[in-house]
């Protein structure tokens, strides 16, 4: 048996890489090495519960905000605080959101669960702000970092203030100016002079063709050409029918009948006919079509009864009949004209946007009106049971009451006091609250006239809020007889006691 030789495919020799491909390969290899180095520094931060101060400072050169967030996540998985200098267990927070009444904001507290306390959370965020977003393979790894690390024993605010003072003291005015100039020079492109070669190109204007003149010969088979020229739209040619050809056959027949009547009658016959029409009260023009028809029917009956007496005046009867037919035709035309009525164009409906409820309106109104003076007045009244001078409080806020604000305050206080007397009778309060209500209204900032123009429901609820805030202070806690009628007053405007209490909190915690 002869062995059949196996033919193997020849492997083509590898082509040598181009210089560009060599550069890409070298950069990819270098990038992979640096990524491994970054992971080693990440391991140093999350592999042990407490990291030395110097190690955390050196890690700034190799970390980005994204990679540091991964370190915090790994430490939390191992039940350590997210700040590498702290080895305590992270805290557990049941409340997901935190509401700040002073700042009027809602904060998400889920990130606090990665740290043992708020102090470590601040220090970790301060460390994150010092990390650069620049990729690590673009950096100079041999340059030492000047990051500021706040230790666990130091107070965060004091440490940051001392750091700022030291940085300001180390730099002179000349250094600041030089750094600013270097920053401006760095923003200028390198080839700025070459790229700034501007060419001046003149615009070529095109003459607008004028509209053709309309002449008497521009008619095509009864249609006349009109040019429609508008400044916003292009010119257009419109064919409209000539007005001379719009005469109906009815008008032509009426003209012919009028000419026949005038030509065939003599002067004596016309005079006798007019006298007869006057005796029969037919010389007046008909007002409506129905009255003209009634008159024509009466004339026809009179003519049938007086055929014998008017047998000798046949020409006169013909003239009267032609006049009656004309009156009837004209009356029928009046009916047709009166029946044509133009239809009014439908009005466009305005889109209705979302409207605030009564509670939302009063809440936002109180948020805009209340000031620091309102809070100080109510707090002092609650603690010391005394009424402060409102004018002194306004002077401390550098507020001056002009004529418009005084007028708005007077109108506002009158409406609130009128409603207060009604509520006072319903609840049965015997204490005098008029002075306190007027003083609270003086502390309001009525910057808009719409705040004074209240509807009855808004005025009623706003008075309930002011009365509730004063009743909690002035009325003794043992006296609870007024609370049940007060809840009935709240239900009268479809509001609950909790809604009124929420508005009272806005009134007591005014925006500073």
C-alpha cells in the first residue's frame, strides 16, 4: 500500500504592522496595564477595614469619582463604613427622604446608608470632589498628589476653612494674575491666526418683479383676472365673475314691465288710477310679505264685486293689475332677503390648565406672604405671652410700608376681620384676638394685588388658619370645647383639621 501524501495548506506569513498600527497597539497595552494598576489601588482601599492616611492620599493619582464609588460599594458589602479611614458599620435609616423646612427642599437619604454618620459622609464627598475626571492613562503618575484628607478626629468645617486660608496665604497677587493670564492663553487655539482669514462676500440682490397692471381687456369668458398681492404671501391670480353679468332674469323682466306700464298709459289714466289707489289705501309700500298678500287678496275681492261699475275702465284695471304683480314680486324678494341669516363663527375654546385646590392655593399664598417678622412675633407670643412692636420688626428687616402696601393691608385686614366675627360666633371663642390678627397681617408681604382679591372660600380658610395659630397659643390647653365646632367649620369648606394644621406650620416657620 502506497501512502498518499497529505497536502498541508501553507500559512501565509504575517504582515508587518504599519507605524500607526504599532502606536495603537502600544497605547492599548499601556491602557490595560494602567487599568490593572487602578484595580490594585482599589483593592488596597476595600480589602482592609481601616486604610492609612498616606495610602488614601496617594490613591488620588489613580482614582476617578466612578472608581471611588465602586470602592465605597465594596466596603458597604463587607459591613464597613464607606469612608476608607473609618471601620465602623454603616447606619440604617428607615426614612428615605428628609424634608427641610428652612430650605424648602426634599433630600434623598439613601446615600447616607453607606456611611456610619453624616460626618463621614461629608468627608467622603469632600474627597470625591478632589478626584479628577481625566482618564488615568493621560495623567503623570510620578507627580505627587496635594489632596487634602480630613481625618476622623478633625472637625470637617474647621479643617476645610483652615485649608482655604492656607491656600490663600501661600499665593500672592502676582501668582494669581499670572495663573489667570496663563489660563486665558491656554484657551486660545494654536492656529488662531491662520483660521481667522475672513472673506468678505457681497450679497447679490434680485429685483422683485412688479405685479401686472389690470386692464379692461383682462376678461376670459365672463371672468375677470384680479391680482392678489400680500406682503407675507406670494402674489396669486384670482378669477372672479364680472358683476355686470350677475343680473338675474327676474330683474330684467321687472324692468321691462315697468317700461311697458309707463309707455302704454296716458296721463289722465295714470291720474285716475292713482286717485283710485288712494281711496283704496293701496298707495303705501308693503312692509312685510304677509301684509302685501292680504292687501292683494282684498283688492281681488273688491275687483270681483265692482266688475259692473268698472266695466268701462279696462285700461285702468290692467294698470292696477300690473302694479299688484310688481308689489307681490317685490314682497316675495323681501321675504327671501329676510330669510338669509349669517351663521356666527364658533368661538375657539380656551384650553384649561391644571388648577390648584383650595388647600394648595392657601399653602402657596402663605408661603409667599409670611416673613421672618411673622415667625418672631408668633414665637415670642407663645414663649413670653407678650406682643412685640411690629414696626420695630419691620425696621430690622429694612422694610418700609408705602401707600400701596398700606392700602392692600387695610383691605386684607377688613375682609379677614369680617370673617373672624362669623367664625367667632360659630366656635364660641371669648378671647380678644383682633389686635393679634391685625399685627400678624402687618408682618405679611403683600407684594401682589391678587393676594388681596380673595374669594369667600379662600378668605374663610385663611381666617381659620390665623385663628388656629392664635388659639393654640392664647387659649388654655385644658379648654377643648372650641375644637369640635372648629372641625365643623373646616368641613364646611371641605377641608380637614390636618390641612389647616399644615398651613399653620407654614405660618409659624416662615421663610427667612
